[in-house]
């Protein structure tokens, strides 16, 4: 199902918004590089609306005491208990094998953000 | 069965927790640097102090009453009686010594503690390992100084009957702290497991409660959970994926609780410890083994349900805790009717996997 959700200029990098997509609430977000991502707007833990959470680089660490924001990974953090979800894959970095949030194709087409399977994943869209 | 009681291809019953003991601190003198002798022979130093206030339900010094020596001397201090009780009586194939002497508990005089540990290790080899090929041993260290401890582990780490570096679980020591990394590095480069065991300096969250029943039921698993959390959260297991840590004498029914609680917090708070790359239960299943004694009495259904909650059959290793008052028997500690393969894993296979080929006869 293709659905135009809002204008491409309505969301700045780092912002997100909940949209209704059929029966589902979906959070559509722009990462800090301006790319669009869309995920189911319900935490796998207790169903909290992830659109009320926070967005930012996934924090990595190569040694004890080292906090290194990943250059190319961004996570959506649940507003309730802090579960993280990779915006690209939907996987929870703490348990990627078992916890994967549903993701949706999203793209920008003719100045509109479009959700649905006919779009090109990665947010580049059919420009 | 061979003469030693082993089945061809591997040991039948590995006992991961056997306590040998000194009859007197003077037993160490032949192995101790002479510069310390006066402190023992003239100044009255009698060994690390034990603050534990309780003595309940045992013979002399914690020994099971029917295992007391005829002369009522200290527990586990006679090899021939150990052979009779453990290898003949309980049909143990291989026993791993953990001692009762804890130089790491000394709150000062660390250079003396380090030399005492070395002397104890040499005494253990001379008095127990050399004359009895069915025994395996531990390297005791004074963990205050991890560099010296690592040198001691390197000094004896290739001995064919040494299978572990031993750390007493003390509450004011966080073994996950990077300060202690040299100890883990040394254990790994010598293919040794690291073993944790409580001692008289192990306190509960309330310190020393009024009664032993409180202390024994809570202080030991509490402290083990804290030490494992420390090692997990400080990335010890991520840094040394080949490391095996064996937790002794803390029972085992707390494992699912600890796994679930740690995993839940990791899903919420991973961002605080991003150097940890696997969820805690995965780390525990892969790198931590827990001895069965003192085995909580479970039905077969409860026991299998517990393993189902742990999601592994690989973590439990049998131990007696010989010669202490609450020793378990390999023929009675586990529920009757367990599948043969599972029973054999707990009695020997899991220990062989944890301690490596030096465990085999």
C-alpha cells in the first residue's frame, strides 16, 4: 500500500512523526544525514509510542570507559524503558537476534514522503 | 572402568570443589621465603584472620562429622583419608582442589600475602598433586597486586595438574575492574579457568547477618551475582572470549533470575556499557560455569524446568565441597531419572569443557 504521508520539507533531520498507515501507527523519521526511515510505532517491550522517544547516534565502545557515537548507525530510543532500535534494520542492539522491530519502505517522491512497498528503501525515492 | 574409576575416553565424575587444608601454618615453612619464617616461628602469625562469627552443625572447623579425622585435626588435611572418602566412598574420578587458605583476604602486608600464596601453591603441589594423579589444583594469588598475581600464574600455569587460577569472592573487590585484568590475561595465556569461591570475608548485602542460615543462603549467591555483573559490565568476557569463569558453592537456582534481570537491564541501559557486545545471558551461557553444591532440592520436573529457563545444559558442573558439613554426594544431589546424557554432562562433560584437557586422567 502506497501512502503519501507529508511534505518532504515538513521534517528536519533529527525529527520524527507518527503517522497512521492502514491499521498501524508508524513512526517516520529523518536521521542526522537527512535520510528517511519508517518503523512500527510501538516498542517491542511494552508497546510504548516510539515517536515520543529520542533519536540519535548509536553509542559504541571499543574498550571500557570509551563512548564512541557510531558514524553510520542511528537508534530510536523508547521513551519508557530506553530500549533502542536501529532505524535502518529495526534490530535492538542489545539483543539483535531476538528483537527486531518491523520497518517500512519510505521514500521522497515529487516533494512528498511516501510510505509503501513500491518505494525505494533508503529514502532516496524515485526522484 | 579402569583402576581409577574412570570410563575409557573421559572421567565419569569430576568434583569441581574439593578442599584440602593445612594442619598448621607451619606446613608452609619449607616452601616459604626464609625472610618470613620469624613471623610464624617467633612472632606468632597464625594465618589470615577469618571474621566469620558462625559455627553450626559441623565437626571441627566445618568438617562433616563422619569425615572427621580420627585425631580430630583439621579438615581435609590427610590425603589417605581424602582418597578413602572421596575417591572410594563417592567414586569421584577427578577432584579439583580449592584449598581453604586465602591470602587475598589480607587487608595489608601484600608482599607477605603474595609469598604466602606462592608457598601454599608449592605445598599444594608437593603434598597433594605430586602423590595423587586424580587431583587437580589451583593457583592461589594475592589479588591486591595483579602484576605479582599474574607472575605467580605464569610461574605455575603450565603444570600438568593445574587447571585454574583461584579468586576468593570478597565484597570490597570488584574483579571486573580493569585493575585486575593482568590476572585474567595470565589465566587465559596459560589456558586456565578462573574460579570464584566465597570465604569468611564474603558478606551479604547486610554484612554479617545475625544467623548463619541468613549468611549462607544469601551472601554467597549475592556476591557471585555481583562479581559476575562486574565482569560482564566491565567487558572482561568480551575482552577474553576464550575465558571460562567457574563459580563454586553458590547453588544454581539463582541463574535464571540473574540472566533475566541482567538482560532486561541491558536492553534498557546498554548505552552505559557499549563495550559489552553480547547480552549478559549469552555471555553467561558461553563463558560461565556454576557448581551444583549446595544443591537446592528440586524434583526432576523442577530441575528440567530450571535448565529450560537457563536455555542451556552446559552451565552446571558437579561438586561435593569435600569435606565440609554440607557436602553433596554425586549419587544423591541431582534428581533421580535425569536423561543419561544430561547427567553425564553435569557430572563430567561440562567440567571437561570448562577446565580443558588437563582435567582428563
